[in-house]
C-alpha cells in the first residue's frame, strides 16, 4: 500500500490542471454552458438571500412594534422570496448534477481509454507501482467529479456571499464586519493546523478499504479451491489482518476528527452569540430597531460561513485531497506505463511477415535463454516450438505476445488484425457468445449457423441453440477452462488471421483434438505456431523450432525434408 503526504498546494495545482483539461475537451462547450448557468443561478440565490435578510428584518420589526398591516405585507413578501429561492436552488442543483455527470463521463472514458490501450493495464499489474487501479477508476473518479464541482460551487457561493453581505454587515456595524473577518481567519488557521493529518490518513483509508474488499472478492471467486484445500483459516487470518489495518487507520482518523470537532463545534456556537453581544448594546440604547439584531445575526453567520469555507468543509477537503492524489497518481502511472517497456529488443509490424532477427532473450537473473535466434516463419505453415526445459519457450512466447522480457534483437509480426495469440489461460468474461466469438463482425456477416458450426468444429461439445448466442452470461464461471480455450480458439478463427500463436495447446486440447485443429488451420490456410511442452509430438507440424542448452536453437523444416525424401533419385 502506498502512502504519501499531499500538500494543499499540490492538490490545488492538480485540481486546476484537471479543470483545464475538462474545459478544453470536446465536451468543454456543454460544460461551459452549464457552468455559466450555475454562476447565474448562484448569483440569483445570493441576491435572494440579501432580499430575505431585509424582508426578515422588517418582518421582525413589525412583530416587535405590533404593526399588523406591515406584518401581513412582509409575511407575503417573505413567502414570495422563499418560493423564488426554492425554485432557483432546485434548478441550480439540477444543473450541478448534470455537470458532475458530464465530468465523470469525460474522466472515466479518458481513464479507461488510457488504461486499456498499449498494454498499460498489464504493465501496471506487473510493475506493482499502483494499488487498486480498478477502485480508482470506479470510485475515486466518481468522488472526484462530484466533490470537485461541489467545492467549486461552494467556493463560488462563498465569494458571492462575501460580496453581497459584506456591504450589509458594514452598513449595520463596521466593528461587526471586522470581527467576522478576523474570527473566520483565526478559525481557518486553527482548523488547518489541527486537521492536516487527515489528508494522509484518508488517502491510506481508501487503500485499506480497497484491499479488504479485494480480499473478500478473491475468497468468493476461489471458494471451491479454498474449500477443497482446507485453507479457510489462512484466508480468514489474512482478511482479519486487512480489517485490522483498516480499523487502526480509521481509529486515527476518529482521533483527529475529535480534536478538530472540539474546536469547530465551539467555533460554530460562538457565531450565534458574537453579533448579538456586539449589536445588543446599541438596541438597548435605542440607536437601532429590533429587526436589526436578527438581520445582523443572520448576516454575520452568512459572512463568517463564507469566510470559514475551510472550517466548515475541512473533513471533506481532506478526503478530497486524497482522492485528487489517487486520481493524479493513476493518470501518471498509466502514462508512464505507455512508455517503452524495459527491454532492448525491438518489436515492429510488417505485412505478411513473422520473423525473429538476431533475437537474444535473458532471464531476470541474466541467464541466456535464447541466443541470436533468426528465423522466418513461412505463411501457411504449422510450426511447433519445443526443446529441453521450459524457460526458453515460455520467454519466447511472452516476448512474441508483447509481454515485457529482457533481451536484444528484433521481433517482426503482422499487424494486430492478422495475428492472434492464445495463452495457457484465457478469460471469456461476461457477455454473449456472439460478442466473444465474433466481436468485430456484424450479425449479417457472422450468422448464427456459422458461429455454431465454428464452435462445433473446434470441438465444443455443448449443445448450443441460436438463442444461446445472445444470452448474457458470465461464461468464465459457466465454461470449464478447456471450454473457454475452445471458445477463444473459435474467436481467433472467426477473425480470419494469417497467424495463430498457441501456448501449450497439446496440454490443453490433447494430441487427438490438436491434430484436428491443425487440420482446420490447414484448410483455412492459417499459419500456426504452437509453443509446446518439452517432448511434444512433432509429426503433425510442418516445421520445428527446437531450443537447447545455453541458448542454442535449431530450425527443422519437416515439409521440405519430407519432399526431399519423396523426390525420386
């Protein structure tokens, strides 16, 4: 779990950068219109609050002086002002929620686009530099969008309140105005001093909550294995430790909140009594009417509340600072993952070419696994990659598939559309079989009969009906690992690539079914490269790439040798 201090200045810088990015995006025009509408609406609310203060002043004076006609007139004005304030406030809330949703949509789509492109999601998992990116995209972006907008609008409302009520309070008493400014400044300073640890603690709490939730999900997804292996207690102990970390950090948050609460509660109580203490002597001397006391109390509370934005919202600000830091670290980590991987070999795409050029791969400890591999994989050939041990074959498959490996040289593959990879483990995930098998083809090109026939041809034994193709299911839990591999193979065939690269297909499908699959490849003129287990049969292949000790390798063209043997002398 990562921990860090998040200075308020850094939070403000990140916030300004995020706002600028949003306002200059393709949805910036809609956002600017909604924001302008909100500014106008909040200005209306502030103006209506001033009107309410004067109406309330005359209303209370009419009561004190027993003026029935004036009382009725002010009561009607009071009701009208409250009705207008209600309408404007509700419309402002509606516009605020629409703008928050627009911002969340923009941020989430941008984050998903960055996260799922160029292998960033994979590299983040391998590097382990970022904790719980899923929670940051799902929860933190939501909190960031809604809270940021809420804070910006509260700050706007505070500025408007300061602008409108400063003059009201100055007209009543300059002393009261200066008291409000000094009191609010003192309160803000003390709140920051007492509550600053909350920023780091809230950051840690978000990670602790995510870790505990992730542990519970992991237990649910692996319930059968845990039950069979009898490891319930080990997993229970781990969940307990995660919850202990969560609870311990939250206890520290509660302690800081207690200290802040002692100050802010007393601070808020004093707001109610200070203006009365200052104004009451003037009323007792007969220098002002009774309604001025209520108006001054309301105006003082409004102005101090506006100046005391940090005092009133510090708990929310501390949580918000943590969210901003998590979102910023997410974007920074994703952008860094888009950079070149930590490898010295080159990967390029070339139409119709699959080759290794002077490729040397090494293990993390520096051991040479393959040395100066230079092979051109011909089109329409079935090739098996095998040899002694397993490390060299696994490293070559990973490097070919685009996973990070250490080495030098060059790997040349066709474009992404012309080559498909099937690893030892596949993940179908939720969706429909049509989406999984033929995701890029409209139904007019991939008919129900064609999809069902393809699934049958690759060996899927389930009796599927056309209606099953559009059934939304979690196929990862409904299909066995072998069946998921067959569905993935059908999806690869549906894409009609030039090459299909398999990992340990002999162990997954069995030799008999694999022979049928290789014949299916031959019929469709698809080249196949199978990174097989050591000792795998070779007779069904056109060529063998055999690796040996010390990084050695041998290329055996069985088709050419067979043709030579069959050629008459």
